[in-house]
């Protein structure tokens, strides 16, 4: 679940951050060359960079969490099924657990019993949580990085 999420999240985040910063730069410069290439984000102040990063991270996290919700639902069902496994049904009391169902089998079962809605169960709360957590995390990270970068530059200029 984490590999597809991360594999989708960070490219979408980088695209959105570059696109948003390019858009804002074009608006600020009256249609200049803010095309999202290079270090466009570096042309903003630390607070502005942090906000651009936070918004981009929140949107990317939302998109990634919605797309990967079916994988999370299947993983959760498999984990719950593994915890409630019973004996093999032979009645001999050997206590062996049934082999777990495959990912594909669990996914088909969820789809068959609950439809597409079942595959996206819990997706809304997962999306909101991811948007908030990624947005705040990367916003604070970028803000702190910008603050420390500015502080370093001020020290270099004063010495």
C-alpha cells in the first residue's frame, strides 16, 4: 500500500508545486517566464514557499490517498481476516489455520459483495487525514528550511 501511494504522491506533489509556483510567478510578474522549470520556487519568500509547498502536498496527498484507497481496503480486510482465521474445518481439532485468501480474491469478494463503494470505503476520511498531515508536515518543513537558509545568508553577509 505504501509503495503505490508514495510512487504516486511525490511526483504529483512535485508537479503541482512547480505548476503552482510558475502560475503565481506569472501572475506576479504580469505574464513573465514563470513556466515551472528550474528553481521557480526559490523566487518566493520563505513563507510563500511554505504555503505553496503545503497546498501542493495537501492536494497530492488527497489524490494519492483516493487512488490507493482500494489497496488499503483490501489490505485491511486481509489483516482482519488473518486475525479471525478458524480451524481448517476438518473437525479433527488439529488447530491449523486456513491459508489466507490472495489479494485478488479479497478484492473480488469486496467488489462482489459491496461494489465499487466497498473498495472506496473510508476513502473520504483517509483523504482528509492525508491532506492535513502531508500539508502541515511539508509546509512546516519548507518553512523551517527557508528560515534556516535565510538565517545562514544573513550570517554570511554580516561576516
